[in-house]
C-alpha cells in the first residue's frame, strides 16, 4: 500500500513551518510519521502538502520549566523514555511512554505528535489530561497556550487550527502517587481501555471519543464506550472499574 | 538403520544466505517485473451496472487495465477443484466479476503498471457503478433464505452433512451436568 | 544518504517509502515488506544505529542519515554477526522472511539492554511477527546472542 501523491516540503525553521502551514491549503505536519505514514499508506489521509518538520533544528529538547517537564515537538518518545530528568520529576510520563507501541516505533514517534494525533485509545493524551498540563501551539498569528482539558475535541480531533504547529507539551511535576494501567490483547497493541492516576486525579482512555476525567469513586459514571471486535461496551466499563480500583489501591 | 540423524540436533544448511538478507522471495525478483493492483467491490452483494477504466488506462505508467469483458475466460466460473461428495450446489466465482459481486473484496478490475504506486493511483481512477443487493452474511440469515446468494441454489444450501458417533441422547441424559454454549467461528479458508 | 557505509544520491520521488527505495532502487532486498503500517516488523532497519520501521519513513527523510540494513551487518565473506549466529544456532528461523527484521530489532535491543531480562526480551521482540517459529527459539536466540557478544 503506497501513499497517494503529495507535495513535499522540508523547512528548516519553525517560522518556515508556520508560513507553509499558513499558506498551503490542506497541509499536514510530518514529525515521527508513526501514525501519519500508516494513514498515508492506507490512503486514509490524502493531504495535498506534507510539511516535514524533522529538519528544524532546536526543536527536540526535554527540559524543566515552571514546575514541570517541557517536551518539544521533535523529542522522540524513546528519548523521553530514557530521560533521567523525566524519570526523576514525572515518573508517570516515563511509565506511560513505555506503554506506547514498541521501542522501534518510539525511536521515531514523538510525544507532541501523539498529542496532536489524538487517538482516543492512546496513553499520552490521557496522561497530560490527568496531570493538568498544557501545549503550546504556534502559527503565523503567534503563539498560544492550550490547556489539556481544552485540547481534545473528538476522535483524531484537537483544538489545533489547521495552520498551527504543536511546538511543545508541558507536563506538571508529580512524584507520587501515580499509576497507568491498560488492558490490551497483546503488549504494544492499542488499549481496549486504560486509566491514568495522577495524584488524586483520574483520566480514562479507550472508552470515549477523547480521554476523559473521571471520579475515582465512580469511574464508569456517564460513560458510553463503543463495542467492537476487540471488546464490548460492558467489558470496557468493567475494565474501567477494575483498573481504577487497582490504580487507587496503593 | 543408521541413527546418525535421529536424536541429534541438526543444523540447517540454508540459514547463512537467509540471515544475510540474500533470500529470493517473490518480490525480491526484479528482472523487469511489473506490479499490479486489484479494484475490489466494497459491497457484499451488488449488481455491477457499469465499469469505466478509460481514465485509469490513460495514466502514465499504466500498461493495462483488465475487466472480465477483456478476458476470453471472463464469463467462465472458476473450476471447483475438489468437489466434496455432499456438495450438491457447488458455486465458484469468476476471476473478475462482471455481473454480480457476492462478497466485499471481490475483484472487479486488474491494473498492471510500472510500479505499485502508479497501479494504486490508477485503481482509484476506475469507476464502478453498483446496485446494492440484499446482504446475506451469516449462516442464520442464509438459512432463513429470505434472499438468495445464487439464483439457482435453493435455500442457499450448498451441501448438507451430519456426523454422529455414539448415542448422543443417552449420553446427555446420563450426564451429571449439562452446559449449552454458542460458538461462532470465522471462515478458515475460502 | 549513507547505506551500509556507502554514499548514495538522494531519491528523487518524494513519496517513495524508504523500504521500497532500499529494495528496488538500491537492490538491497534483504529488508522485507509485510504490512506497510508498522506492525509486523519485517522492514526494520537501523537509522543512525537505532531500529526503525523503513515502511514508515519516506526515503527522502533518510538524507543526511546513516542507514544499516541486514546486508550491512556482516559483509560477504565475513563471519556472521553474533545475533545472526545466535539465530542460526537456536533454529530461530524457518522461512526466513521475518528474520532480517528480527535481527535488526534484536541488534537494537542489545544496544539498549546488554543483558536483557526475560521480560525485556519479550517486550523487545514483541514488535516483530513470525508465522513459522512460535517465538520460543527466537527468545533463546536473544539469550545466545548475549553470550556470543561477551
């Protein structure tokens, strides 16, 4: 399965990226490519322009600021996994990134890319939601901060405008208590359902069009998860209850 | 009889070239080979009312686009290779569907091009008009036979076969516990 | 881009996948294609020493980087790399289709964990699918490779 035709751009500065996103209609950012290229290969995504940001220097830092960890657009998931800084200040993020697909995928995939892609069954959106973090989006119109609870709008849908680049994700420091638990058919598969505990906050993934904040005492309240070949709605609800109990047992 | 090979581990002789990446799998054989792509029905049951391959044929890099109408054997059902004695109404498909498609994925057109990239581009240009027909996709629905998959297969029954061993009723009657379970199996081969 | 230490000109077709560029433009058919969406592992190569899916990278993205394919692990006439040798000794291949992808993934795994635990091995090879062996021999091959590397 091969990608459909597109016009390829490889800008070398953030300004160039934003200028391209602002001027080209139907453009998509290519960062790690671990979610976008499969969609291209299946021809489920057919952007007219592909803006490859991998040539932009200085966009791959993982650093501490304002009581949290900032992860820039080109920081690979594997780099976050190996980061001593992250392990020390936000071990939840370290634990979560280890659950994303497989190491080989994480060598290219980016944290910001995962957030921008907003797959309802993925871990990192739920983590940033549970922690109450934010992202920084940049365009020709300037920079803005989007809080996690405003970011995720629907399945593969975020509050990012088509001409915005997600330049940085910020995760508040949290030493403990934390937990991330998910159930999947095989290690590395997308989760059938998962829970993230950050202190006394709880976020769920895989059970709604976006990650959702839930009440640890009644996590399944108001949920209407979908059923598919992998799991029935009832099974997903049961997973939510059991995993929440385990996450808060410690 | 020598016991030279029995009970002793044997090392394979073919590993070296496979481990070095010098295998010759089908797609590894270049030698000017062209690549193809099939256009397939998205419908589980439908009548084909038209197939237009003109645009696909025009695409640079495309060598040929075939439909059943282009093939001398286009209206011939594929042979039933191993007919089972219980098969009273064996039916096969055609290599490319021309009048009717009977499963989602049934091939309708065959594109041959210089590369797979071009073949897929051309496949997208093939226009097929379908008239959807009632779908019959579970054994229960098929057995109810409200709609026929083949006009000449009464009740949608291709074969009937029952296998029994021993006295089932007596065994069930004697059993200390009885459990009824409903299993659904996918088709293993088609 | 450098492939197995040799400089090659940039690919001209920007939508060409790295896997196809290696196989069809550079005649390095040792890297195989199974799923083209990153889940089977057959296409795994090293990019600057780290394993990645070549089916999920555009060939043009490899410009300026070093790619190592299965053909680059041990040159013709040279003895097999310890991971390759271990696969042979432990009968960790049958048809050989998934093997280059597994070998490159294991090379990456051992660069990350010199002596991986059983769980690290399982997680490390979980991204590669094999239809023939049932994986037990592949697990053994990873342990054997650790021994051979000493």
